C-alpha cells in the first residue's frame, strides 16, 4: 500500500510538472470533456467554478511556511494553524505558521473587497514564488486551503500547479445528517465524520438526536430523557447519550471548521424514548416500555396537555442555548399517530417556541401542508413515487418563500443500499448506486421549486441497520462526495463522466484517511 501511495504521489507530481510545461491559457471547466488522465486542476472535487492553468507552479518542501498576513487577523491565524495541522501528517513537512505576507510560501489573504467569491468562495493563485489564497471571509480561506491540499499528492510533498482557481458555492447549505438515536455513536465518531467531510466543503451537520429508540442529549430540566431514554438502541444494545459538554465540544469542533451543527428534536412523533422516560408526557399518564425495534409512526406527544408544551419549551430552550447556529430542527415527519388537526395545532406551537428561543425552524417537508411559520425551512425527503399532492404542497410553500433543503430519499438517503450485494441498509426508496446519488440537478428536481428556493442539499444517514463505524463509512462514502459536488459546483460543471474520474482521483485520499468506502465498480479507481 505504502509503495502504491508513493507511486501515486510521484505520478501526481509528474502530472503537475507536465501541466507546467504544457501551459494552457484557456478557461477550462473541469466537467467539460475530461481528458483520459486528469491534470491536477481537473481532479478537484467539488469541481471549481473556473480554472486557468498558466506557467510553472510552486514546489512545496521543507522550507514552506504558511503566512497569515499583517494586522489583527486572529481568525486567519487560526485557519492557517488548522490547515497546517491537517496537512503536516500527510505531507511530512513542518509547515510553520507565521505572520506577515511578504516572501514565498502559502499566503492567506483576507480581502473584504475581493470580487466574485461571495461569502464562502476564494481565489487561489499559484506561481513559483508561492501560492496566494484570497477570500472575503475566514470560511473562504478555509475552503481555499482544502482545494490547495487536493492540488498536492495525498502523501508527501509536491508541486502546486501554476495558475488560478476562482471558486464559490452554488448553494449555501451543504449538509450531512447523522442519526445517533437508532444506534448510538460517540461525539468522537461524529468528529471523525466532520474531518472526512470538510475537505469537500460540506458546511452543515444535522444531528438527529432523538427518536423512538433513544434520547441522546442530556437535558437538565428533564434528566430522565437521556439517563433512562438514552439507555438502549435498536437491537437492545446499551445505547448512550452525549453530555451537554460533549455536545458543546462537537459544536465547537465543527464550528472551527466552518460546519454549523443543526440539532433535531423530532416531534410530535418519533418520541417513544421521551414517553418511556416520563409518564406525565402520556395522555393516559402511563409510560410505555422502551423500544428497540425499527417500526415508525406509533408514538405521539400528548397534544392536548399543557405539560407537553412546558416540555417542548424547556427542551428546545436548552438545545438552543447550546447551539450557536441559526437553525433548530423539530422533525415533524411520520406523525402517523397524531390526528391531522392535532398535528397542525402542535406544530404551530412548537414553531413559535423555536422563534421565541431565537432560532429558525427546520422541519421535514410534512410541515409544508400544515402551516410552516414565517421563514421556516422545509427538508424534502420524498422520492420519484411520492404523491403529486405532497410534492405540490412543498412547491407551494417554496413559492410562498420557504427555503427548501433537498434530501430526496431515492438519491441522498445514505442508508439505502447501493445494490443487492450491500450488507447494511434498506431498500424502500430503491437501490441508490453512486451514479444515481450524483446524477440529478438540485436546481430542477422538484416541479415548482426553482433553484432560487433551494437552500441546498443534505444527505441523511439513518442508522436502523448501521451499527458500526465501518458500516457508517461504507454507506456514506463515496456517496457523500457526490452530495458535496452537487451542493458546491456550478450546474454546468456537473456530469457523471467527468465526476467519476474526479471521484477516482480521491481514492488515495480516502485511503490515506483510512475511510472504509464502497469501491463502486462504476468508478475507475486506480
Ligand atoms: C424520514 O426519513 N422519516 C425523514
């Protein structure tokens, strides 16, 4: 393996050298007509907005320093340190981080006037004297650093090809969801996922914290939720929960990497763990047993009871206080045991609670037919066979100004099997091979939901059948990279033929991170 990696490194470096001699002055879109062997800029994933290869590049070596500019630049310094930390191990280089901007090396430049890069984009310019990364925000510099790493071999030093990359995202929201309720996973495992996703510019992490099988976040005002309700999982294992400190640590870790955490407390259905923990939440005052199976739709909060709304207010208040991001997800899916009128009444009050705690509502798209509050975001998880009326309700909410996050289950549900040979996973939305997960256009997916109404895309990983880190990674990778490109790259750069080659070029990087990914036969892995 090591020999293979070194060979790959040499080949990539050779590719860089070749592209320097065969300087191309033209604007190339990475998705157009990809060459048989990818030149370094053409292996970038997500494909950037534009690339201009020009002249010789910058050789990274033992003398390379990261320069974080003059002035206060506290956060730029932190980005520089973070990039160095990510990159020291794989490169084997010391990469000291220093102030100032004069001299060769990697220069981070914050320029609030920089044009064409938006809030998260950047410009990367490479020449023999060094590489300059320019952005309007620290997040843009961080993303630029991820591009820079991809221009170098997965391991060892190398040469950044000469030229310019100009880049910015198509969609503001590029998310991953993890269900830590059906099977419990630690904060450490979720941090590892963050590390695996930030190289591809994913910027949102939705954590599904509560469900019938487990309540995974400590809540001071209702301690039995986690202590008792967190004490099992699908299959009857021991379960577990995150303390508030652990959750805050994850939020901070993700935030430092420009990933916003979106916590979900799923209501009024998917609440058996809460009902089992507190008899008073039940209409009949009797707590059910904890649940370790995989059925859905059998539990409901008691909509007519005032105590329910004290619960909602106190729980959401504590979660909001721990979460700096703007969104709070309140579920709202599969409330099959809540009569429709009760569902509407409950969601009205729950949405108002979110607003009172200073957050913006996100809910699964079932809310679209039941009165989303002003500004509420709808997360669409239907599929090609979802009833037309249900899709039309999402479209009319979008036209009324509700932003939509697209998570079509027959494209982006990472718990769907790739094919009949996939061991974990479900099939109710069909098989989702790597090509199907990637080959669709979020800007034109739902009739009546124009691109301007699409906040972004998110790929949920439900864990009824996913109990280990190995299975998690196998289901998420490589499909998460397709999500990343759909969320970031311009529509004109998308295309399976180019994408599968860009994806193959990421194989050595996933290997270097020890990711257990599915080596889909449709991808020309080296
Ligand atoms: C869902 O899959 N029930 C959102």
